[in-house]
């Protein structure tokens, strides 16, 4: 299949490109490189021994998108492109709504004009907001607590409405929990700009000596050791979820929504301990106050994706830690 991957130079996109190329798909990447480097795509090609086509295009640039769809017969779109920093979205809501929501709407318009109606979309567990119960299934209430999360929920709504109005649309909404780790080759991985917000890249940068210690946000949650629980899922499992979703849309068209997680939660201290074991490095940490907007516990009910797609996460926390460390130790400054 000829697949357009928006945001394909980014963290999850680049790992999904590997999976797509290894499965024999033809891959076209569109990315404006606002949060990534083209180097990731060079490495994807090195890793797979296969070529992909890259266009540096902003999704908001309608004319360039039309030109692309006019010249290449795209069959399906995997749509990763978006801004993803929760804190930044609170300060720059218009930027987030414009980039994420308007960008998706423009993409959908151009797709429809070219009769391309299959899309896999990167949603997020953040659409659930503070969960009432765990594990979280796909029918849990949707109440995101920040502009980033609300942009994801708005896009989900737009895409569902699109299908309601025009049954040619086939859409998979994938709600990722906490994607972590890297390709085991150590060639591609997560390369955040500036000081990382998320736990895994923060830990790996402490381990490599770029940051002095981890701050753990709260040890007074109602969990076994008081630190927050999350459902960490290996990025290669996440990538495989996308090819599974495409297969499902080809067999049974419609709109589907799936959680992508392992179904198992780990506390921050459990992650630190697993990482120390995998890397052989000590992670110095201090306990600080809770981070605004954080919930005590979040992990997925994965029964739907398991029963409908046969997808289950295959890699556990030790592999996530080992692969994250392998990437960071081989690329201390990420892509240069
Ligand atoms: P990332 O920032 O590494 O990748 C996103 C890519 O999109 C980047 O390469 C960026 O340059 C590109 N991009 C952004 N706006 C664009 C635009 N207007 N036009 C063209 N390209 C644009 O992020 P990621 O971690 O790979 O996440 C991919 C998707 O998954 C995002 O939509 C994100 O919101 C979603 N998601 C990520 C996580 C996570 O923990 N990483 C969790 C849930 C959902
Ligand atoms: C965060 C975002 C979420 C987004 C996801 C992926 C918030 C409130 N949530 O999820 O919307 O989809 O990232 O980008 O920002 N922790 C520390 N110290 C750190 C970093 C994190 O103790 O330096 C803790 C957190 O309190 C949490 C856990 O580690 O308990 C995981 O945090 P993180 O990796 O940021 O992911 P989420 O908060 O789940």
C-alpha cells in the first residue's frame, strides 16, 4: 500500500515507518520538522535498507498538500503530525488548536478531494482526563484537562462526524497510553528538544549525565509506594498497532477507537528501579510536589484491541528500559 505518514520524522512516526517499510509498504512522509530532524528518516532507511520519500511540508500549507496528493496516488494516511506538549498548550492554546485541529481538517479536506478516505489517527489517553476507575476502557468518560488533550478530543469528534456524513471514511482512532523505548538497533529513538517533560527521556538523560537528578512529582498518591502509576508501552508495539489498524480498516471499514497500552501500570519508583537494573546506572532522585494536572493512576483496558485486532503489547518494562538506554547511550544528544 502507498501510505502517507504525517509527522513521520517524529518519535512514534519514525518507528512506524520502520514497521511499514519492513512490511513492504511504500512510505511517503510529510513533516515540517518543527519537533524533529530529517536525520531520523535517513536512519529509518539505513535500518530497513528501503527507501521512503520525504516532503518538508506544513499541514497548514494547503497548496503544497494538494500538489502532493495530485502527483502521488496515496491510498491511506497515518496522521501523527501534531504538537504534543501539555504545558506549552496551556500557554499557547491558539497555536495548539490551529496546528492540531485546523491542520487535521485541512488534511481531511484534501484527502476527500482526492478520494483518499482511510486514516489512522494518533489520539491519546489524555482524552480521558482524570480517570474515575482503572483500567480505562474506550467507553470511559472523555474529559481532557488541558488544550492539548482537548485538541485531540476535538479531532476525534471531527473524524467521527466525517464518517457519519460520508460512509466512505474509514478511521481508526488510537489512544496511546505512554509510548517509551526505542528501536533496539539504537539508531532511532526519542529526541526531545530542551529539558524533557516526560519521565522516560528525563531518566535516560540523567543516566547519561546530561541532567543531574530526577524530580519525582509526588509520593503521596494512593498507590503502593505513593508515586504515580502509568501504562508504559514500547514504541515498537505502538508502531505495530498502526499496521494492525490498517489491516482492520481494509477488512471491515468504519470508525474504530482503541486503547494502545499494555494493561499494566508501574509506579515512578518501579520504573526507576527497572531502569537502574537494565542500564547498570544509578538514577539519583528527589521527591518534589505533585505536578498540576497529574492523576494518581492511569492504565488501559486493552481487551477491545486484543479481541478485534489480535494486538497485544509484546515488550515488557525491562525491554522498554534497555532499549531507551541503548538509544540514549549511543546518542547522548539525540539527533544532531
Ligand atoms: P513528535 O513531536 O516526535 O512527532 C510529531 C511530528 O509532527 C514532528 O516530527 C513534528 O515536526 C511534526 N509536526 C507537527 N506539526 C506539524 C505540522 N503542522 N505539519 C507538519 N508536521 C508537523 O511526537 P510523537 O511523540 O511522535 O507523537 C506523535 C503523535 O502521537 C502526536 O500527534 C502526539 O500528540 C501523539 N501522542 C504522543 C504520545 C507520546 O507520549 N509521545 C502520547 C499520546 C499521543
Ligand atoms: C504526559 C501528559 C499527557 C501526554 C503524555 C505524553 C501531563 C499532565 N500529561 O502524560 O497528556 O499525553 O505525557 O506526552 O503532562 N514524572 C515524574 N518526574 C518527571 C516526569 C514525570 O515524577 O520528571 C511522573 C509523572 O508525575 C507521572 C509519570 O512520571 O506520574 C509519567 O509522566 P509523563 O511521562 O510526563 O507522562 P504522563 O503524565 O502520563
